[in-house]
């Protein structure tokens, strides 16, 4: 996973904490339909915010 310092150099508008939640390689939900898809990221970054980890599921 990317460090907080490296994340600050990206163009993501979401917080680092949100990035950590929707980072698929660290996720235990292998069968998640949103795994690796842009729709998983928060709306502020062009996604749909569908990652279950962002929703607290």
C-alpha cells in the first residue's frame, strides 16, 4: 500500500483513510463485485462510492 507521504503527491481528492479502506489488494472480500473497479472509489474522485468498506459493511 502507498504511504501517506506518497499519497499526498497523487491527484486523489479522497482522504488517505478512505484510500486505505477501498484499496482492493488489502481487502479480504475476494468475491466483491467492485474489486478493482473505479466505481468503488468515493464520488469526489469520479467513482460511485460502492466499496462496502467505505460504507462500513
